């Protein structure tokens, strides 16, 4: 027979064992719950990645269709999107804006879908009335994307990529720092790629010729500070 002290001690031991068993059971359940939660999170993550890839593929398809219709050099929209993002990183735009920068650059001319072929594909110089319609394409572009939630933050680039530093651009005639910085970055990259590409009406320019054009038009068409940065580090941007 156990005396009361031994019974008390054994009772305390039994309680401790029971508590340990309960604790172990709770830990096992918690571990299992965490594992199940991680599996669910991985599935959600994979689903989001698949959705993002499908979304980006759709945007790239839009851009390719536009390049073909507009007579652009194949891959122009994708090239300027990639180069604009690189230059934006060099200039110091925050990471939170990068995906919107890339999307806006990719779809910068999406508004040309609203321009008649008779104007968009006109073989010679456009008349004043035709230019008036052509200059509406940034506005049409905004109308095209503003209902798409994931593209709303790309609107400043799409609307303002034809503004000029001296205020003579379109559609709003913004001047200097009134122009969103990403639109100022993009306009340099866009002109660089366009002038290096052969067109039916002219040969491709050399890099030296394009660099001279950017330098000459810094402070008129382009933000002079960003032109300097681009010309100093363009090898990083085009690589």
C-alpha cells in the first residue's frame, strides 16, 4: 500500500503524464493543421502564378497584334517594355510600380486599335484632320484599359507617352515635371528603338545618330536629366 505522500506524488506524476500527452496531441494536431495550411497556400500561390502567366500572355498577345497592324518592327512593344523597366529601375522608381510600368509600356499604343486603317497605314504624310484623329490614340488607349483593374496604374504612361518636355506634345500639352516620370522615361526608350529600326520610308539609324538626336532634343522633347542617365547607361538598358 502507498502512503498519502506516495499517492500524492504518483497523482502529480499521472497529471504531468496526462498533460504531456495532451500537449503532444495538440502539437501533432497543430503541425498537421500547419502542413495542411501550407499545402493550401502553395496551391493558391500556384493558381495565382498560373493566372498571372495567362494574364501576361494575353497582354503580350495584344501587343503583338498591335505591332502587326501598326506595321511596327516585330517585337517593338515587348522590347520597349523590357527596356523601359530596366531604365525605370536605374532611375530609381520603386519596385511596387515595376509591373505597372512594364504593362503600360507593353500596351502604350493600344489606343491605335481605334484609329482607322486609312489613317494608321497611310503611306504618306498625314493631313491636319488625320493628325487630329491620330493624336487621339492615347485617349483611346485609356478608354481601352481603364475598366481593367490590373491596368489602371498603367494609365499615366499610356496617356502621356507623347507629351513633350517643352509642352508641345499631346494629348494634354503637359510640360516638364508635369509629365509623369514614367512617361518621360518611356518616350526616350520608344524613340531609341524606333529610330534604330528600318522603316519603309527610311533606313535604320546608327546608335551614334540616335544618341545625337536624344542629346539635341534634351530639354525640348525629352527630360534632359533622364536623357543623360540613359546615354550613360544605355548598354545596361538594351542588354
